C-alpha cells in the first residue's frame, strides 16, 4: 500500500496497467490527465492492492475516485473509508452509473448522489470522425472542403522536435482567448506545458496541422486502453475556417491507423460554446458521472 502522493513519471506504468484492467472509459484514469492537472487541483494517487485511487481538492474538500483496477473493489473501498475516517464524510468524484449502483448496495442508506453534468465525457466513434458521413456532418464537411480548396495543407504525427511549434501556437491561442476566463487559461497553460515537458516519457501521441506552410493546429493525448484514446488538448487558429474540423478529422484517421476504435474528448466544463461544439459531433457515448457522498 502506498500513501497518497503527487503523480510522478515512475507511477506511469502501474497506473496505466490498472486503468487498462479496469475497463473504465473516463480520461481521469489516465496518467497524463492525473499528471497534467496535479497543480491546479492538487491531484494525488495511491495504490492499494490491485487498485489505485486518485484524489483532488475541490470546493474546499478532498474528493476521491472509485477504486481503479480489476476484481472486487470492496476491500479497497473499506480501506479508503478507514484512511479518511477523520473527514466528516467521504466524497467521491467521477462515479459512473454502474459504480453508483455498486456503492448503493455496499453502503445502503448512506449515499447522497448528484449528476456532475459538466464532467460528463464525450466519446466518439473514430470511423465517424474520420469520414463524417451523412447529413448531420454536412456543415463540418463544408468547412473542411473550403480548407482543402483554398489552402495548401498537410498533417503529420507530432514528434518531440516540433513541441516548440506547439508552444508558440498555444501562446497565440491564449492571447486570443485570455479575456474570456484568465484563471482558466492560466490553469490550462500549466497543464498543457506539463504534457509538452513529458511528451516522450508519458508515451503521448499527437498531431500537427499546417496551412500554407505555417502550423495552425495541434492536438495530443494518450491511450486509455487498446480501444479508447483520450485527447487531452486540441488548439487551433480560431479565425481560420476549417482548422478545428481538419485537425479533428486528420487526427481521427491517425488514431484509426493506430488501432483505436473510440476517442474520448473529455468534458465540457460547463462552457456553453464548448458543449455545443462537442455535441455537434454527435457522441456515441455521453459518459455520465456523479458526485457521491458517503456518510459515516
């Protein structure tokens, strides 16, 4: 058993192994996600048997994950309750409907649960994102068509020597969007730069889009398991028509080549424009998550 500690690169292998065995679909179970957001949310991890927990500090309280691993989680849950006995109650985050049902049986009459809509993950069929079939994607195809006809473009897998280009793109994007929410921009800046710094060590995968010889968009993330890829960040020149649909389509094609079937493009944080954009791609799965409190 380990005590809770900030995620470090030496934790990557066992966290990844237990996340794959768990069958969970949420991106908060990947090492990259836990690492990139460790500063703003004080994220820590701990291993207990064949499970691991993450915890984050939010709204003045510690919140803990459901045990991530394989087998019967009851012993791990009981351990967590004992470890947090000095807290007035146990708060859990990222709880899926199946996990909520299990908790209800394990701790009857002790649960309070509420849906955390802003944290629902959006999972998409990669074959749909790669081909954009049917009438519902007509608008996306129009933007892409304009991009392809009016610009000389190329797409490539992101390599470590091109990370400086991504940093420059990020700086430009931040300047264009800072006034919307400076605090959120600062938090995300720290998180994304942690991914840049650990790109090779974390085993990340990304893509870079060019138009008329200049870089205009990038994205990167990591595999949660052999089937699901988690995109942790995607940035593009917002004023350039078609830049976002193009990086989305081209990266989806790359992920299909790598053998993935679904991509999790994470939550919308309650941002209206981001929610609208994510819904416009018609997710195959909108992964529900709940905030749960277990009374003593």
